[in-house]
C-alpha cells in the first residue's frame, strides 16, 4: 500500500470467499479528520494529470446520494508503482467525508482537494 501513501499500521484485513471459491482479501484503512484530508490531497497529486482532470470534470459520477466518493484503481498499475483508474482487476476505494457543508456541496468539497 506504499503507492497509496497508507501506513500499514492503520488497516485491518478480512479474508472473504469469492464466487468461484477464490480467496479475496479485504483491506480497510480508517483515516479520520485532518489525516484523511492530507491523505486525499496527497493521493490526488499522485494520479496522472489526465485522470485528475477527468475525475474533476466527472466528480458527480463518482459520488453517491450520501456523499461517498467511489474510485476504482487498477491493481496492475499499483504493482508497477503508479496509480491509474481501471475497470478490471481493481482496488475499490470509498471515501466518506465528514463535512458540515451538506450533501449538495460535497462535489465542491472534493474539487477543493484538487
């Protein structure tokens, strides 16, 4: 998880069974407050510029009705030491902000991180 800038001491793992009996490891990182904001800003800086622009312009497509941001990263790109969005063989990231701005202003909150 070094490419994502996450400390191995702040996560928990769970072993799950996939549809075909394969083992899936679910890793949950729990960051709160300023640490979470700092991580998100650093994470966004590591993404390729074209992907940042695409995410910025399409932020509504990645936010659910509760204000959670969903990103899908290519697992293969992480093994090659860079961050890239993907649709196959992915690592899913869910970010749930605690903000007093209200759901309607969540896209603005995320855009300010850029």
